[in-house]
C-alpha cells in the first residue's frame, strides 16, 4: 500500500467506484466482440482526426468540422536583440528591464518554522503542501458531430 493508504471499504465513494469498475469489467467481458470493434473504430477515428487537424494546421485554415478558433502572436525579445543589436533593439520597440526575483532556502525555512521562529499562522501562508493522485481515467462515449 502507498503512504497514507486506507482500505477501500473506509471511503464510500471509492467503494462505489470500485463496484462500478467491476460492473464495467464484467459488462466488457460479456460483450467482448463489441468492445474490440468499438476500440478499433475509436482508434481509426482518432487517427483520422489527428491527421485532419494536422493538415488544417499546416494550411492555417478551417475545413469541415475542424475550426481554427484563434490566432496567437508571440514576440521573442531575445531573438530581436540578438538579430538587431542593442541600439536597434531599443530604437525599434525593445526595452531592457532589471527583474528582481525572490527565492528561499527551503531547509532553512522549514527549520525556522519547526523551531517556532516563524509563527505557525504565517507558516501556513508561506508553506503549502498539495498531494497528487493517480487513478483511472474517466471514460466517455463521444458524440459524433
């Protein structure tokens, strides 16, 4: 078991999910031929969709169900500076900035939080923890437009 892992029967929502997962597995086994056909159909569909999207993107057009929804223009200041040099860069719209970046030593901050030198209420604002979870992907049957 993973760290902080509890048995399935301790969380009703997980218990329900596992029951639904088993029900889906059983249904799949009972209808194996259909699911094999559906998987191949989905694979062919996804390959054709990817190729169609790539072709439209390469041509920079909308076509049929593939719609170009936006255009984003980006500018690279470093490339402009390298190509034009400092003087032309500044004259033609470039700017040089000094950016101050703050950083901290996590071990020292943890030590100072644990020793009480940083108040626990402030520590809750300074240090955040978040957990990542791995699980099954959602399933869906896409509606074909």
